[in-house]
């Protein structure tokens, strides 16, 4: 009997359950898709290093899933409140007919089980389909071969999804039973007659609060988005706090000002149902100030997370393409044994490292360059600034006050040979000229600023003048991102061999096919690791060395990009669903409470078309207000993130922002559409 009544109630209230069911299905599908990644990628042909990255990714996703489950659990409990509120009169009728509270609780339990099983089934069905698409995304991300891939269903992901959502549904059942047990018949009967008390705010106080909040927000924006020279942890913390508090008071003041502002525009206020629409809207905002603030901040986090995640992924791949143009790189130097400067390394020869094991570094390489870079201990960053040092340090970030490093020097012949290997432009210098190349964060602009004044550089006692008035933007040492903080290019005869610093080797493998390159990489790596192990165990002094390969660097970039992208999308998507669902449920709840008002409008002769237009305007503005402020926050937030992540990010945000906008329109817009249609259906109940 209870089962039949439950099914009947669900069919009758399908419009009320639409948002609830939609949210549950989305949550289940997304939860399954991300937790099934390990199983779905088991049949993708990736390297051993990439397989380890996927394991790290799945471990991170498992950890984040606990947080996601908590967020979804709170959302489901919030949604159940709306459904309970909508059915107060129905519960009152059951009680008057003699049904006990225990049976009403059992009825709700039955309905929750039916909705839960239905949402799990549909969500898992959609999730299994989407997970196959996710496999293709992962394969594309890792540049993997999918020839051995086959359709799979992850039993572990299904079990985890059922477990997590089962716990959520049990919590909802317990809460529903507790609420019913505390309800009184008279309270349920009169629930539709009670309305929230709206406190009318002083309009002048609202204006003052709005101006102060806007000013505080502008200060916060300027601090984190433009005033980089004076930024520190304390100022960042104050800016974040000011942003949160200002967001709350902006909604608080807008709730008090909105109706007054519209009322002052007589032509707008008295047109159609605008007077009714804006009174309703003002009332809604007044009762949801805290919710609007939280939703705005969640949307801000969502937009920043999605945009930044995809930007980092694209940027890191681009960075490897630009900054690692060869297959293999080794750098080696020995300690200078200088007690006053224990970090100074000079000289050393890579050939000597290999010679101990009767090996050669050249065997696997078809084209390569073996060269030294140099230092002059009397030529530092501050020495090059000359009399401009004080002015530079005064006008720049305090960070540079500790940057008095010894400048790196390279021979012109080595530079040109390196650029030829890299496929880049070579240069010519006279015997008394020098040039500078750099591409690390800020250093290209710094050196270009100095070169405009054509300063002389005294290197190994010889005075040289600049060939160019701009710094050459290029890398010298292969890496994942731009790492050249400045290298001086000088004529070969201007260099002292006593100034040798690091010995460098860069090269491309002889092999050209994928399998041949992989085998050459394995051999070259093993030879280096064996040689450096025995060399460092025998040497009495210290050494400094580094070995990397393009394949290794690409895998690292892909791994970081994949982890950031998947976690960013996972968290961002759930936050977006939560924001849309909370606003939708609040709007639907308001529509249910306002049925008598819409009935009165019809009795006064208002056309259905005008009522529908009013509902659309209310829902649209209600959804749009937090989104607009969140977009403004996000613009400044991403500007700050770009400065903070300049070592990782190259290029622009345009494509990621467009993608993020598409996701927001699809999910957030979808909830708006469901809300509008649901509200329209609710107010027509008693037509």
C-alpha cells in the first residue's frame, strides 16, 4: 500500500522532483566518471612513467571524492527540505485521515528509496557512457594508443558511488523522519499562510553601505590585481577578507536599494507587472543574502578553477614545445672548493664522468653540442646595473634585493651552434660587442630596460658594448618552462678558460621512429646514471649535475596538467551544480509560497503571458546577480593567478575562458531553465 502511494506521489509531484532528480543524476554520473578513470585507462597503451602519473591522479581523485561527497550530501539534504516544505498540507491531510507519523515517515522512506534507486540507475547509466568518452580524453591528454582499448564498466567505481550516495540517502531518510516526528498538525495546516518577515531597510543607509562596500572591493581588486610591487601575505589576506565581507554587504545593500531605485523610475516601475516583479525580487534577495554571498563565492571559485586548470594544462604543453627543443640534456660541474663561497661550482668535464666506465655519451646521438658556460666572479647582476642599481631596487619588488648572482656567460660560437641545433636565429658580434638572452619571468624586460641605455659590460677585464638594444628572448638550457634568467653572449676571444662553470651536453637521438627513440632513451639514461653513480662515489670534492630528457619532461608536463585539469574540473563542476541547485530550489520554494498572489493577479484580469514574463524576469535576475559579481571577482582572481603562475603559464586565457563560459551556460543555464519551467508549472496549479 505504501509503495503504491509513494509511486502515485512521485508521479503527481514530478515537477517538484525534477530539479532534485536532475541534481542527483548529475552527481552520480560525475562521481562515477572520475572514480572510474583508473579502470577505464587500464587498456590504454601508455608508458610506465605515465602509468604512475595515472595512479597518482586516481589517488588524488579518491581523496577529493570524500570532499565532493560531503558537498553533495549537504546539497541533497538542502533539496529534501524544499520537497518537505512543498508537502506540508499533504502531510496534514494524512494526519487528519488518521495516518500516524510513523507511517508518514515510512511513506517518505519509500519515496526516498524509489528516487534514490532511480537516480543511481540513471546516473550510473549516463556515467558509464560518459566514462568511455573520458577514456578518449585521457588518451588524448597522454598522447596514448587506444588500439587495445575496449568498453569497460568499473565495478569498484559503481560500489563506491552506491556506498557514498547510499549514506547520503540514509541521512536524508533519518532527517525526514525526525522532522515529521516533531511536526504538529496545526503547524502543517497553517504553513502556507505564514510568510517570512521582511525588514524594510533605510534606503540612505543602503546607499552608504553600498558605496563603502564597493570602495573596499575596489581596494581589494587593486591590491591583488594591479599593485604587485607592494603585495605580501598580509595584504593578500586582508584583500580576500575585504572581498568576502564586501560581497555580503553589496547583496545586503542591493536588496534594500533595488525596489527604491526602480520605483524612482516611474516609467519602468508602472509598466506591465514590473511593480509586482520587483517587489517579489526584492523580497527574495532580502531573505537570501547569505545564500547569494556563498553562491557568488562558489561561482567565483568555479570559474577560476576551471579556467586556470585548462590554462595550466595547455600552457605546460606549449612550454615544453618551446623550451625543450632537443631529446637529451646533461649539465655537470665540480665544486670550486672555495670556503667563502661553498655553492660555487667551476669546471668539470662530462667526458671524464663516462670515461671511468669506459663509456661515451655520444653513441646514441646523431646531432649534439658539447659546450661550457662561464662566469666572471667580478661580474654580477649588480655590477652590470652600475649606477642604476639604487634606482632599480627602489622601483622594483623587494625580491630583487637578494638577486646579486654571478652572471652566466657563453661563447658566441657555442651560442650559434646551439641556436642552429634548436632551429633558431643566429647572431653576429664584433670583437668589442655583447648581447643578452633571457626568457624567465620578468628578466627579459629587466635586461631590455638596461640595454636601452647601451651600458658597457666589463667581462674578464675587457669592456664590451651592446650589439642590440633589446634582450633576445630564447632558452639556453632545455626545460619544462622558461628558465633563462639571463646569459651574456660574448666573442670567443673575450672569454677566459679559467672561468669555466658548467659543462653542458644537448643532443638528438639517431633514431627517428617511436620505438627506436624509446630504446635510445633507455640506453642513454642507464649509461648516465651508472657513470655518475661511480664518478660521485670516487670523487673527493662535491659535484652538481642534472640530467633530463624531452620524453621525461613531456610526461611530467602531461602529468601535472592532467592532475590539475581533472581535479579542477571535478571540483568546479560539482560547485557549479550546487550553485544552480540551491538557487533553483530557493526560487521554486518562493513560487510555491506565492501561489495565492498569482491567483489574485488572474482574478484582477492579468493575462497569463504577463505572469509568465514576470516569472522569467524574476528567475533570470535572481540567477544573474551572483553570476555577474562572481565574473567580476573571477577576472581579478585570474589576473592575480596569472602573475603568481607566470613560470607555469604562457599564452592567454581566451580558449579556457570560452570553454568555462560554455560549461557555466550549459549547467547553470540548465538549472535556470528548469527553474523557470518549474515555477511556471507551480503557479499554474490553482489556475
